[in-house]
């Protein structure tokens, strides 16, 4: 019974892939199947089933073609039978019932928690990475089709903008720079030639040159400034210089590799979340320490609720895309808000019905535990960012 928690969480995916399943014919050294085993290879006792009644060894032939092992592994991991659809339906509708059923010993009808989490995590982060690839941020360019709209809006409200700026405590140089920014945004794009833009970007502004100190680096308009600037004079310790060198290598001298760095950071998020699940279970263990529950119970609930999070967020995003495209604006907004409220309500009710405490303590622990776990996620994200920065 010592390995029962591991079997509950991990299941027997890899083991059963290598060992085969009950009733599988013995596979010989060649490609064809041989006759089934009739006697135990360990003690020689006559087999009455899949397991030996004398020593407990299963009737397995390990020496078989690797393609059969791979096929069994895929079949065990992606076995989309009735158990999968039953688990997904219960996970979305009543995630607390899935945890309670599993902890009560009714496990044959449901997918193992870790297998369910891995599948939901793979789909979720694949969708996140796919969506992130469509985002393009270029701070040095302004969309030509939007420039006329912005220029018209600024020109229409220019008097009000200048009146508000006059109330601010700005230096004459700062006010002059803001005035030039307004002129730059509102001027027609056709009157600006590439040569003029190059000359303007290469010449520092009057305010910047007037206020710049000897040895201080100055920049042109905001749109022409580098995304990341490394000041070599600020690094004093060897560790700071090493970090700055790694940042230059990963992000580029002026942020030219920032997109690749962010993509690498996104690819590390699934590992970060997998490491955070035991920490979330530890938070639950501390919150409900007087309930005398085993840590494995909290871990199973943590896997289920994270799987629910991934699945629900994907469904809400898909529903949001459909509603914004086909439903009226006000109706779509209300429906999307109701979906997010239902999402948070499901998480709250799962804590209420899994741990069976009163409403007051459930609300308190829901808010306090959520805040603590948020801090854990922020710390984990900082560690992941640092690891992405310093690792090769």
C-alpha cells in the first residue's frame, strides 16, 4: 500500500504501456505474437489469470517490438473512451464532485488526475502560444490606417489637451517636448518624407539637448527609441555585470531579440505551473490543517481545480470570440461577464463542497488562500523569468 498514492495520481500509463494489458497475448522475440503464458516465469506455478496467485508476478513478455510499446503508450495516454468524456463533463459542471468521487474510491469511471491535468495543460498552453504568435508589437512604427483617426481625434480635442497640460507641473523643456509630440501625431503623413524622418530622428530634441548632462545619453522621439537600454556605467558588482551580459545576449543590445525571449519564457510556463501545483496543495494543507487530511487529498484536488481552470478558460475564450462576432455588443458583454462570474463561482463552490466547512470560513479561506497562491505564482514567475534569462 506504500505506492498507492503514486498509483492514484500517476496512474499506470507508462507501466501498462511496457507491461501490456490483461489478456494480451505473449509477444515473442520476432514480430508475430506467440501463445499466451500458461505458467509463471518466476515460480513456475500454473496461471489462473493475469497475475500469478503464488508470487504476484504479472504474465508479461517485455521482449517485444518497440513499435508495440509506443502504440500502447499512446493508447494509454490518449484513451478517449467514455471515461474521458465523463470526466470532462463532470469537471466542467461540478469539479468538486469529481474530487469527492475520486477520494471516495470511485475511480474506475474517471481519468487519473495527473493524466487529466497534463492533457488540459498541453491544450491550454498550446492555445496560449498560438495566440501569442499573432501579437506583433513594434514601437518604432505607427499604423498608417490608424494615424488619420488619431490625428483627427487629437486635432478635435487639442485645445482641451493643451489646457490640461498647462495645469501640470512641467518644466518648459518638457512642455516643449509634449508640444512637438502633438505636432508629430497630428501632421499629415504625406508631408513627412523618409529623409525628413531620418533627419528628425537623428537630431535630438531641443529640450533633451538643453537638459542633458555631460556624458548622459539622449534619445530622439519616443517612436525611435530602443526598446531596451543597458547603461554600462550602472553595473558595479561582478554579478550585476554578469546579469547585464546575459540580458544583452538573450534580449539583444536594444531589445532586438525580445520576441524570442518572450517566446522562450512562454514555453517555460507549463513547467512553472506543474511545479506550483504541489505548492498550492501545501497552501491547502496549511489552511485546513485541523481537518487532518492527507497531503495526497489536497494534491488530487489541486490537480482537478487546475485542470478545471485550463478547460474553463479555453471555453470562455472560445465563447467570447463567438459572442463578439455574432451577438450584439451589450448582450455579448453581459454574457461574457456572466461566464467569468460562473467560473469564479465554480472554484468557490468546489472549495466549499470538497472541504465541507461553513460559508464564513470558506469565503475567508477562499480569499486568503487565493491571495497567498497569487503571491506564490508571482514569485514563481519571477524565478522563471530569471531562469530563462540566465540559462543557456
